């Protein structure tokens, strides 16, 4: 039994009306809290079944951003533990609702904190290049700007979905000087750039960063021009599954995002591929800015050790430290 609002949230994540890794994670967790509030279950076990069903639906929406499984895991681990220790139906509802609120609040605070920590690395006069639309990357840029640093930004369009337009709007509205460029102009402008600042959908155990398609090419161009690459990523973007040797699945989206349907009438044999993300190896990343501090990409495994409780073979549970 999945409430209609939860099905709507799942559809909105799939159709990218809700998008960006942090937002997806929060929306999925909020959806589980709606299940806890609205489920007509008459006993705790039944509520658990409804939660499991909703989790499956949400997990199947978008495969790459690890915030989604990490957020769901966090709530479900708490719910399962409570059920095992004999929680009543009402207690289980409350645990899920409170854990969801805690996760959402922590996520919002993390983005603010990343802004503060990251802004320390931005100098007066810096020209920053960013890609796609990352709330964590924007948090760094806006914090530095509000501190009075005279910075300006190159933002890529981010085809085919043009998330770069969201970024330029946010920066423009805040008064940050911003220039929109086409994705393929990145190397052309790189010699003017001081720092690349991007977000992440997932950080792997070896410090590779999965982010919007094109990020790895930007990092390569930055490496060639000796421009530093900063990745802004909350600790719940680190993927515990990769520490078990699993790869992050890269979402491929429909061809219709790239060409209009008429295109296939003229060229029926052309194949269009539309991967939504790519992997930037750790060698091309200088630092990862988390809400707990700055680490080199090689420190990713330490974050995973500290942040996740390991129950190999059973489930990976988030060991959020309650403040
Ligand atoms: C969004 C994207 C963003 C990351 C980080 O891709 O790649 O850079 O999700 O964003 P999409 P945030 O538009 O396909 O979801 O820092 O907001 O989590």
C-alpha cells in the first residue's frame, strides 16, 4: 500500500522534476515519512511491509545518486531495528518520522557547512567554473561572495537538460557576476579559470567522483591547465557499496532528451546515447569538501569507515552521530 503522494514523489524524481543528489535524497526520505504517517496498517509489521514496498519504488527511480539509497537505508535500518526490539505501531511511525526529519535537517545543515568550509578556499578575485546545478557547489560560491570576495563564475549550460540555467539564475539573483558558456567551450575558457567547483552524485571508496556527464572532461581540461578541482559533497554522498567492490551504476536517459522525435523519422538507424553522469578519477580531483572538513580524494575510505556501520552480508547502516 503506497500512498498516492509517495507515488507522485517517485515519479517526480524519475522525471527530474525533483533533481540534484541532495534534493533526491531528502525527497525519498520525506516520502518514507509520508508512508509512516498515512499507512492504514493495523500493526507494526504491516507498516514495515508498506515501508519496504515504498523503498523499492523509490530505489528504482534513479540509479546513480547514492544519496537516495543512503537516505533510505538510514531510515529503514532504524525502522528494522525498532521492529526487532518490539516497537509498537505508533512507536514505529514516530521513529520513521523523526529519523526522516533528522536526515533532512542534517542534509540542509551539511550544505550550509560545506559553504562555510569551502568558501575559505576561495580567494578574492577568483574566477570559478562550475558545471550542472549543485546546491553544495553553489553554497560555496554564494558564501564566498557574501563574505565580500570579488569572484565571478563561468557556468556550463549542461546539455541536454540545461541545469546550468538554474545555476546562472541562482547566481544572478544573488548578484554574482556569472557567464553562461556552452559545454564544449570549457577548455577554451579554462586558461582564465582559477578553480573548478562542482558537486557530486556519489563518491566512491577510492575517491572517484560521479557527477553530471561532462565533469570528467572538465577535470581533465583543468588538470592540463593546472587549475584546481574542488568537489563539494556531503558525507552521505559517499557510497559504502563501492567499498564492497561494487560499481556505481550510470543512468542512461532517453534519446528524446537529446533529439526531437522527428529526428528518428529522417535517421531511423542512428543510435543516440545519453548517459547522465560520468566518473572523474581521483587523480583529477584536488579536494573533496564535506560538512566535516576537507579531505583529499584518497581520504574517501576514511569517511566511509567513520560514517557507516558495517554489517556485511546483512545491510549497510548509516551511523549518523546524533548531535
Ligand atoms: C545533478 C548533478 C549535480 C549533483 C550534485 O544531476 O549532477 O551536480 O547531483 O548536486 P541531475 P547537489 O540534474 O541529473 O539530478 O549538490 O545539489 O546534491
